[in-house]
C-alpha cells in the first residue's frame, strides 16, 4: 500500500491529516490513479519538468504557485472554498432551510449520480488529449496542454473526495469505476457522448477547450448553487481553474485566425486551397470545426425537457447558472419556458413547464456566453481587414439528444431532407479531407520561442514570463 505524506503530497483544507477513514480510502485509490495516469495520461511526458501552476491553498497567494514540476509528481490537492456556517438553501422546495453538510438519505442516489457524471468528464478529457503533446505547435502550447491535464486530474480528485467522504462503500466503488471507464472504449465508454469523441489535432483541442470546457463552467456553476454544501464549495474552487482552460481555447483559435488572416493578406486571396498550400488553416475548415464542437457540446446539457432536471432543482441538488442573481421566486412552479420542436417540417417553439426545461435554460445561458467569444474571434478578422465572419450554427443543428435528435438541419436552422444533408454535410461539418489536412500540419515544434507555421505566437507568456521562456525541460 502506498504511503502518503498528507501534509506535503496532497495539499488540502479538508482536514485530511486527521481523517483516518478518508486516508484509508485515498490510500486505496491513489495508486490506481497513478496507474491510470501512466497508462492513458499525457503520452511520453514522464521525464518532462513542466512550468505548472499548483494550488496549495484557496487564498489568493496559494491557489496558483508556479514552478517546474514533473507531472507525475504534481500535487493533486483537495480544496473546498471557505464555507458559511449560516448558508441557506436559496432555491427549490427547501428554500430557506439550512444548507446540508451531509447527504440526505432521500437524495443520496441522485447526488451520487450528479457527482459521478461530473467526475467522469475529468479523466475523459485527459484521455482524449493523450497524444497531443507529440504534435504541439510550440513549447508554450505544450505547457498549456499539460496544465489543463493536471488540473483535470485534480478535478477528478475533487469529485473522488466527495464520493469517499460522503458515500461510503458505494462511493469507493464509483471512484474506482471512474478509473476503469475509458474515452471511446466500445465496451466501457465514458458516460457522456462528447467525452468519447476524438480530439485528433490542436484545432480540435482549442475548440474543445473553448466550447466543452465552457460547458464545464456552466455545469460547475449550477452545482456551485447546490444545497449540499460540500459539493457547492468544491465546485466553486474548481471554477477558478476552469477559466484558464477556456482561455487556452479562446486565445488558441484567435492565434490560428490571426495566422490565417496574415497568410490571406500576404497572398491577397481567400482561396482555401491557396491558403492551405501556404501552410495555414482556411476559414472554411475553422468554421466546420466550430460547427462540430459547438453542436456536440450543447448536447451535453441533456434533453430539452427532463423530469430529472426538475427533480434536481426542486430538491435543491442543482441550481441555475448564477441562481442568486435572478429575480424570480427561485421555485419556478407554474412558470413556462420555450423549447423547440419540429412540426410539419418546420421548427416551432412551444411553452413547457419551466422546471422541466431547466436543461434548456442552462443551454441558452451557455449559447449567449459562447456567441460573445465568437464575436471576439471575429474582431481578429476585422482587425486584419478580412470580411469573412465566423458564426455559431443554429442550436438545432447536428443534435443527437432530445426532441431534436436526428433531425436534419442546416446550420441556419432550416429543416432539410436526407438527400440534401448527405450532399452538403461536408460543407457544414469537418470532412475526412479536412481532418487529413489539419493532421498534415501537426508537426512538433518545441524549441523555446518557436511556433508552427499555422498559428501565431501569443501576445504574452504565462505568469509574466517571456514567450520564449523554457516552459518545458525535456528529461
């Protein structure tokens, strides 16, 4: 059995050094976590020393300490945001009651399901990104990939802590299962579909961290409202790290666009083949990648009508994004929300009970946030004098979950037949040719200050370090 130095190896504010039960549970789980990391974590990185941000406490000085660390030696800590002993539940049927410090028996199964589903996404993204280090476009980008990898690992620890601490034997079994499922495995896949998709190249990685990590922001924000106080405090701290992941995606796509615009201006052309021949990614390919990752990600919010969503809200398990800032009654009974359906070959809106439409409410919040960031990408093109603009597709496009699943839809939201879909699918979603072209650009560039030809350098480095800083020391 592994011997864990609790004060040094696992920074925490959950009194781990005094909690013998939790120690025993983690001693059993931690070696399997390391085995998982070795088997499906970042490939070929064992001897690298990476300039990583490590959280050692939740205060402003402690949550982001930088230094070169071997990732296998990264200190995956366990942190909860500071609590409020008088915190009250502020939505649902228990509104006004004191927040729960333990799991109520009647909500045990649903809370466990919520925590397991969230926890399952964390190792999944590490698995999906396993090979990307071998094709990094720069040392700066390689470091950012590894930072995300270790923090997704820490988020897994955060969920495993809750399972071990509050769910007994069931929790320990669920924590083990989180290490046994594998992204894309035919027999034992990850729980949510988007986390079984491939992340084959760095353009896909940037789209994933922009859109799918943004889904994480909204899901964690909804859980940060939970009546179960340990879950609320844990997810609030996770959100501090999620912001960097979205930054990597947003700035990464911006840098790809900046390089593409530069090449278009140098060649004085918008011809995709000429842009490709010059080693940049044409705007049509970027738009198709956007269409794919956006549509796959909005499926993560679930069916547009869901009795589980109503139960989770009314029970106080999961709130809405920024629940406390909303001005309604926070109970939502008798209220309605508009959702989409296809009727007589047309998309139409219909009113459904608000409680059953809470997945759609969260999805719409995500869409507003996503569209704002795409506007910032378009500023890059505008500044370069390029007239093309990126757009998010209609939210009914390419859906696999809910009432819109399987409906053939153009990106503009027009219902199309099977023949048109088949004929134009490669205009709207990345084709095999697109993937092959982007893959052809994925040569590894890791000399300090050097960048692949399809992406521009960042404006500044990490933690005020220069762009040509030695972010990774190769062992």
